[in-house]
């Protein structure tokens, strides 16, 4: 999640099952990729290769070009781009910055090393600041930059050391830092890590290690594991200390591998080509979608509501019609749908004379439109699962319906 470019997650929730909105396609070439991607503009995205290469697309994922070789032993990871030209990667024990879409790079950690002899090796992008940290004896110093890494200001000092910290902020104000030495506590800030309060977990839950943390609003953080990590994904009520498992699939089995926020939606990737969309402020109810490749989605990123790229296994998939705008926060609109499942006729009960109903198949294709409530004969439909869109001209709701 790169919050300098993302709209925040503030809307309601949606409860559906498995749908595949959007046509996910493979790029023209058969290149293999590894790691994470960053999709900051509709046409422009970046992804790491398998031996230290950084690739770029200028056509929304259709074709990819190797624009930089960082070296086979560089441990290149975590591309984070604020826009199509300005971005950062982690490599060779430091953080590299480009201001010209990858044509040239400089190491923003180099000056820090020269001044203090203490390198930092990770970066968090806030709304208006960059955040990093470095080790001082037995403590960890959090630092902040307002000029893309040229100058840094000291913030809070934490009483432990860790090679990689899990930390994030909401609007450069509300932040959480996990304590790698004690799973029963974490640190919470309301002033952008100028200071922190120690918060102890309250419901006999421990905060699991996983290495990734995203603030999804001012009160909630999501703690999740990347592929290969351990422990369940979790929802952390930042100020209160309550920690709950994040249940993507209804069975508390599938973990969050990657997390993205776009246009008020929270998007989580997982195993088996599945990704989930949620709009509620507690991250408790999710809609399941499928890219169509039976492999873990290591990384997923949306440039806007239609354009998305995902790394599925070691293959890329892209879509230019993801239809995120079709997933709306449910407002009570006094619709009733029955029976469900149905055999031939479906009753749509509403008092709204402006109501409009659309049925979509599991590929996201519009199959039927109903311009009023009442009893509708749907004998022509094949048996299966459909998505019913219900709108009153202002709000939109969705419901899964099944034809026997």
C-alpha cells in the first residue's frame, strides 16, 4: 500500500461469494517474475524479476521491459512508486530512488550511512512523508523525511532492535508499530510517531509475526503475512488492544498475502488465484473473486477502479475492466428477493418506482435487465450462480442468487 497515491478506505461492506468481475489476461511475453509490484498510473507499473531486474510496463501490463539490473545478489524487493516517475526500491542493503521513471537511480540511504554509519533498509510511504528506521545500540530510531529522502528528522526511539519492523500510518497521524520481542503488546501513535503509547492486547490474543502491517483507517490496522510467513492474518483495534483473526473466506483458513486500497475498497490477495474485496470499516465481511489461475497471488495492485495487475505464482495477469466501481457500499433500500434459490420465477419486492435490477453471470457478463419489481420469469437462464445488482438510481446493492 503506497498511501501517497491511494484513496483511503472509508466506506461500508459487501457480502457475496465467488465472482470473476474483469477480464484478467496474460502479457504478450512469457517472462517470469518474483516479489512485489507497484502500479501508480494507469499505463505505468513496475515489478521485480527473479535475479535483480526491475521491469516496467507503459501499456497497463500488456508488455514489460527490463529497465534496470541491480544484480543477482542485490536482494531487490519492494518497489514503491508515488507516481509514474518517482519511486523507490530496496536493494543491496539500502533504498534506491528514481525521479525519472527508472532512467537513473541514487541511494537515499547513502548520505545517512556517511553521516552516522547506521544504514536503514526499509521505507514506508505516508501521505506527505517518508518513514524509515535504523538501529542505535539496543534501540530502534524512527525517522521521517519531507523531501523524498534528502533530509531526515528523528522521531520516537523504541526499546528494541529488529532488522525488519512492521509499521504503518494513517494520514501521517495515526500509526501502529508491532513489537517483535513481545506479541502481547504494540505501540500506537496519534502524532505521526513523534511519540507512542504502549498498548497491551486485551482479549487473550497475541499479535503474530508476519512482517506486513497496513493501517486501513485511523482506528484499525491489518497485520498479515506474506507468502511463506507464519500465523493468521489479524485485525488490530489500534487504540484499544483488541486483536481478532481476519476471516477472509468464512472458514478462517485463507491468509492475506498482499493488501491494496483503492477508491474506498480494501483488496486482499490469497491462495488459489483468489482475491477478496471488502468495504466495511472493521474489515470483517469479504467478497471472493478469482483471477482464473490456481496459484497464490503474491502481489496485487489497482491503479484505479478498472486497471489492475497481479502476480499469480510467477506469472503476471492484468485487467483493464476490473469494475471496482460496481462494488458499492450497501445502503438499506428495502429490497426483498425471494425465493433464493429459485427454480423459474424470482420475486423482486420494492416500493421504489425507480428501481432497476441487473443479473450478471460469474464471468461478469450482463445477462438480463429487469426495470421494475414484481415476479419475473427466468426460465431461460441456465442453472448456476448469478449476481443480482439492485439500484434505486442513487445507491446500489448486490446479492448472490442461485437458479436450481
